[in-house]
């Protein structure tokens, strides 16, 4: 009984933290700056200086919460971040999952290329990863838009 209560409490806290992070990460400046700085992930692999990884990790950890809440949800980046939250919460196994896996694979490929000091392969791989992430964003933005339409239809029916 106590374990169930503790598990429920932990899930509740995780849900609240996720909600708070996505509320701020949905600011367009947060989403776009995080995407634009993705190539920084390759720096520690290229330089083989792991202290660089610390600074880059701090950036990627702080970025989602350093901006305030967006003024609206009309921007593509905001809709994508809110859609990603829905997608993660519902644990969907759909095309977005495959697209996200492809983007991750391309990023790993870029890191390997950076380690081997193959600049063209690293640049092309990270660029393709970023392009694939934009397609992922489009998919999860559609999830958000669909959820908004469902809420609007429910309000009209009520």
C-alpha cells in the first residue's frame, strides 16, 4: 500500500516537473535556440576535450527553462513543444517515434564522424538530423493542433 502511494506521488511530481519545463521550453526562443545550437554537441567529440561537454550539457539543461512562458501557442515552435509533451505523455508509437529515432541516429553518426575528424560527414549528418527534427516537430505540432480541436469540439458539444 505504501509503495503504491509513493509511486503515485513520484509520478505526480514527475508530471508537475515535466509540465513546468514544457511550459517554458515552449517559448519559441527556447526551441529555436536549442535546435540552432545542436552542432555544439559535436565539439567535445571533435576536440576530445570533455570539459567542453560540461558547458554544452549545462546549456542544453538550462535552455528549456531559461525563457518564460510563451505569450501564445500560435508559433510553430510552441505548438511543436506542447505537442511533444502530449506525445511523450501518451507514449505513442507512431511515425514521430521513427522520425525521432532517425534524428538520433544521424546525431550519433555525426558524433562518430566528428570523433574521426571527418568534417564534411559530421556537418552533413548533423544538418540532416536538424532537418529530420523539423519534420518531427511538424508531426508533434499536428498532435497538439489535433488535441486543441478535440477540446474545442468537446466545449461546443457541452
